[in-house]
């Protein structure tokens, strides 16, 4: 059994990003403290703001796609309109998260069942059907949406949870992440059931449910298997245990699927997010061993199945590598380049530092000093060399995946040296000058990985046009901008290759 661990850890070690799974992400977040007809809550609005921050800054939800309704904004009409809007806005490869922090209520049905309701700010417990949102409406909204995955996080207690069970694909299934992200999924996690109260404490500044949402998502504690992403099922398991403990068994979160589809809503950390999980080595080992023990009650996987999973993960990583590198405006690449231009040849590297910005470093070991060689050489001052270190900042405009434009500017550290034969001395001039340029970049062979990029550039260089000599001291005069065409050859490499575990 222990011999399988390195293979399992290797198989799940490849990085997954949200872009691998979803085209876009949307969220509707509702928080209500100041109810008109029922007792107020203390931290529902703060809870909602916390979830908004986590989605935008930890999980790369676009800020414009996250709508927040607080207190007076959270009327019955506004909530229904917002639910309808987000349902109609999504496409088949998008994800949607609905978060509600407020009061819930339960009504008994004539046949003996229960119907749960979410109370807007103007809701009335004595007239739930007319003034509140029945959970049947939530299920209808989930059916109307084109989105691939929907997750409802309900920080309210009520009965009549509309689920058909919480079991999905087992995490030890080969190609698990590919399978759960391919199928549709409609999932829900609630803070508690009928007769339970939402527990809030001033020492937390949150409800027990959202406190543990924060711990589970932002701090990464719900990532049970430490694979870098959190499924809705993992989150449900985490909340069920932790909220029950923190509330002293006064509320127990419920979770499940609203349809029979086996897809899983997935939280994937943004690339600039570092998560330090509070898990000991023993705890991680126990978790892995428990996952392996689960196989005993199901169809066991032999070595061939595990290897199949490993190579499948490798193939997905290779495809991701190929896709990432054809989009040079993504903040995830390093580059190395060799430049040939009219004034000099040089080599260097580049790094993306934002969505479209790239910083470059280029070293030109020897300039072609036509002016100096003609006017100073060869009789008196031999030889003459010029070295140049240039740092530039460029902005990428992508036309297609194969063609893009990059204007750039920067500074050059230029050192010009020559030998004074008459005095048998070495002399030099050091100058820091501005430098600019613009280039068209082309990827001529799209199928090659790592990709070859050819840049056709036009540089502007700040160079002297003449010199004078006073008492044996050479001074370069009439510094002017000169144009210099060039061509560069680059290889682009994804940054995540340097951080694979």
C-alpha cells in the first residue's frame, strides 16, 4: 500500500487553474441584518462582504460578475430579478455561486412534508409563500441556468432541503478532476436544518457557518487532500464537521445534490494566492490512507489503472502548457530571446508581470560603433568597444493567438571604452540613456512546444552624432535618437513549470 503513495501524489501534483475548467464565473451574494418584520441579525452583511472578497481576491471571480445585495437592496423583488438575471447571463461552460446570509423558515405541507423558505428584508413569517423565496424557486433557477456548475451556500437554517443525496464520483476514481468538471452539477450546502438557529458570536465577527467558509476556502483547510483545489463535496464535509463543533451541536450543515448529475463545483486558487494549510504530516498521511482504504469497499484499482491516471494527468498538463504559451498576454510566462539588430546583437530573458505587461532584460556585449571607429579610429584610439544592458517594459496587444503587437520603453546602461595608444591608457564613457521601440510578434509554427516567437522590431536609440577632443579628453556630442531595425527569436515558458510539486 505504501508503495502506491508516491505514484498517487505524483498523479495529482499537476497544477489546475480555473481557466482549465470554466470560461467565466458569476456570483450573487445576499446579506441581510436589518429585517423589517423579524428579529435582526448581527453579522450577515459582514459575512456576505467576506464571501465577496474571497471569491474576487482568492478565486479569481471577475469583480464585475459578482453582485452584492445588502439589507435594503435585498427585497423579494430584487432578489428574484437578480436570480433571473444571473441565470440568463451564464453559458454552458460557466460556474455560478449563490450565497445567502439571513433568516430561513420552514412551513409544513399538507401531505406531511416540509417547504423551506429564505426571507428577504421584507419577508413575513406569517405569510411565507407571498413574501419569501421558496426553495422550489431555487431549484427552478438552477434548472433554467445554462451554466455547467451551480453551488448554493445558504447561511440560514430551515427544513425541507431539496436534495437527492450527496454522493458523487469517488475522489480515487481515475481522471477524477476531468470527470467531475466535465459533467453538469447542481449542489447546495446549508447552515442547518429545521429548528436550528444560526449561531453568531462577537468573538468571531461572523456566523459559525461563514467563519468556517472562510477557514475552509481562504485558508485552504477544506482542501482535504491538499491537491490545490476544493470541490463542493469537500467543502460540505468540512463544514458539516467544523460548524457542528463550533456551534456546540446546535446546528449541523446539510449538503447534497439538487439533480442526479455528478459534476462538482470547484474552487481553484488564483495564481498569485499562497495558501498555508494547518495540517500536520500525520494528518495528511491519515487522509491519504483513508482514501486508499475507501477502495476496499469499491472496485480496487491495480497498478495499470494508477499509471493510466498518471499519464492522463501528464497529457492534460501538456495540453495546458500548449494552450498557455500561445497566449502571451497571460501573466504566467517566462521567455528567453536572442536579438539581432543594426547596432548590436544580444541575448536576454523576459517575464510577464501582469495581465498584459512584460519586462525584458537584454545584454548587448559589443556595439557596432561606426561613428567612433570612423572618426576616432584607427590611428589614435584602438580598439573601441561598447557594451549595453537594457531593461524594458512592454505592453502586449493580442490580435490573434499567433500575432500580437508590443510597444515598449526602457533604459540602457551603455559603457564605451577605447585604448589611447599615444598615452598607453584605457578610457571609457558611461551613459544611461532612454530606449524605446515597437514590434510585431509572430508565432510561425503553432504546433511546436515550447513555442518559437519571431519579433520584428524597430528600436529608437539615443546615440552621439559627433565628438570633440579637449586636452586629450574625448567628449561625445550631439546625442540624438536613431532608428535601428532588428529581429528577435524567443521561446516562451509557463511559470508554473518552476513550481510543480
